[in-house]
C-alpha cells in the first residue's frame, strides 16, 4: 500500500504540473485549497479501497499475482477511485471547479506508474525469495501404497522455495529415519508436534486416496490446536482434484464428475462446456469408452475454416469432444448463457493430463512433428512428470502415406497399446487424419497441433499474462509473421464480424420478444 500511495502522490503532482505548467493555464489562489482538499481525499479513499479489496475481498498481494492479475487490479483500483472521487466532487458541489483535463492526466499517470512500480516490486520480491532458498515447508501424511506416487506428484509441482520437511507413512511397520531420497520420516502425530519452532512445517498435507473420510478426519484432528495448517487432499482415481472440479450441494462438498453432454454452437461448430481439469478427468475416466474416437481443440482459425467448409465442420462436430481452444470462443459461449465455459487449450490440456497420469494409470503415444522435436518431447516429459508412461513415438514423413504404409503405421500404433494417442500434424491435417482413422486406432486420439513444440521446448509459448488477456495469437504472430499474418488478419476479422452480427441479431430478437409481450 505504501508504494501505491507514493505513486498516487507523484501522479497528482505530475498531473498538476502537466495541466498548469506544461500545457499552461492560470492557477488562482482558491485552487490551492481545492486541490489540497482533493489530494487528502484521494489518499483517504485509496487507503479505504486498499483495506476493502485486500482484507474483505481477499485480493492476493502483488507478488502472489501474475502480471495480468496485477493489471486488472490496478484498473479496478483506478475505477473505484474515480467513482468515489466524482461522488465527493458532486456532493461538495465542486465538480465544475476542477479541471477535467487534470483528472484525465491523474488517472492516466496513476494507472501507468502504479502498474510499472508493481511489476518492479514483484520482480524484486521474486528475486529476493529465490535467494533465500527454502522459505515454505510441507509435511506429508500418506500411506505406504501411495507414498511414492504422492511424493512424485508433490515434488514435480513444488516451486524452488518450497521443500518437503518430512513424511509420516501411517501404516509403515519399520522405524526408518528417512526415505531413500533423504526425506525425514515421522512415525506418529506426537513426533511431528515435537518439532521445534525453527523447524515448524508451514503446512501438513494429508493425502490418503485409499482411506475413508473418518480415518482422514481423525488424523486431521490429531493436529488440532497445533501451529500447522492442515490441507486434506481430495483425490479421485489417483488424480488430484482442483477447485473447479469440486461442487457444493447444500453443505456437502464433493468431487465434481462432469457429464460433458451439453454443447454450444459457435459459428456452426459444437463446443463442449467444461474446464481444463474437468475435461482431463472426463477423458481419463472414459479412456476405454472413447477408444477409437477422437478429440479436437478448435481455435478461431479452425472455427472459421469449419464455417466455410461443411466437410471440415462435420469432422469437428463428429468428434467425441470438441473443446474451445481460444478465449474469444469461450467468451461467445458465456454470452450464449454457458457461464461455466472456459478456454481449454491443447497445450494446457496436455500439461494437466500429464500431471494426472504420473501414476501410470493411463499411457501415451505421440504421432507427428519432426524426429528431433518428438525426441525432445519425450525427454522433457519424463523429466518433468516422473512416472508417466510413454509407449511410443512416430514422426511421419512430410508426404501422404501409401495405403500399405498407413496400414503398417496403424498396426504399429495399436501394437504399442497406449490409451491416449496424441496427434501433432497441425490443423486441419490432424483433424482429418483422426476422422479417417476413427475406429481403426485403438486409443483416444487427441489433435493438439503446436502442443508438441511447446512441451518439447522448440517453440516458446506466450507468457501467462498474454494468455489471460487473449493476446497469445499476437505473441505467435510476432514469432512467425510471414506465415501467420494473413491467417490471423483474415480469420480474426471474419470471426469478429460474425460475433458482432450474431450479437446484434440476439439483441434484436430479444427486443422483438419484449415488444410482442
């Protein structure tokens, strides 16, 4: 808050200098009292806004937010400040006495400088925390059946500043002092509670997938009143349950198992309504039922292709699942009333699926890209997601296969016996390939295009903040302007035209219904 207030003070003074010195305008004595009062009111309002948003609304602190979240929060703060300041001016009958140009400069400077300072402060805190080593500890409670799996998952997802303080295997018969990886072992809640103050774990993670709720609750109760935060891991079929896969009915919180039955029509393509984790859970649980069928991830470009090409539209709509791989498509779906619709990008789906299958319950095969990329992909996945099972790789030649070659390749893929067949041929080639091999491939085919390159590290993906504000296309355009400029210019413009046309038609029909009523 101190930095925000300093920025506000600087912005106020700089806006006055811009308005009355640089642009030039007479500054009369009565304005001194007016702007001094406004200055004090600004500071008071900003303090109240900060206390409300960060204490009542529980907005994360600067270093806990990514750049996109910080940008949104700065904008919200400016909007609230502007609204309350205008209310004050109207209430005190000073609205006509304040320079409107000064107010424009004030909020413009404050927005730009506040965001810049936040980014500087955030980067400074991140660098400082990295230099401290471990600053956050986790103590794991699990059973012998899931010990290795729980540790692998946890270690794969922990940041550099978080470490595992120890582990208590509830049904262990031995009294070993540490695991093979050097993690200290505890043998009862009493031993954990004896940790000295400088060794206190920040959180205790109770992850017991095979235990009933009463057993888990008894273990959690054993740490009641201790200095530990206790986190009970929700699990289903071996995969961790995220917040968007939980649902509350009455006062009962449970795991959400989506049906993925509903569809939303966007420019003729029928999209599933879901989230990344929910869709991953669905495909994982129904891998056997979906075997032989295919899953598509369609973006604005392929949506426009499908609108112009009925045959390709049929390919997308005949898929077992077609997900919206783009924020603009998800936004249209939400405007049509599907408020839970989210973007489900191919690379994001891949990452979540890789995390969820580190237990080896579902296996993988990769078909597409270049031999070099596909080898890097395998190495990266096995290093980042220990426990993942990759049953095969194949990079097809950059030419149509003969019928005999295609039969040989199909047999090779089937002989590998993988559950998920990832296809990286690029759109629309991969979608047509999957449709042509429906029923012939033994496994779920998933067309993820550039996902191979992103996870192999051969192509860098846009930063998270650009993904959140729907600018990933711009990042990719800057990487390859020669090939993507026409594609994005034409398809994005066409999509925007159809969306605006559809929105106008919806509003017109709503207005006509109201008139008829």
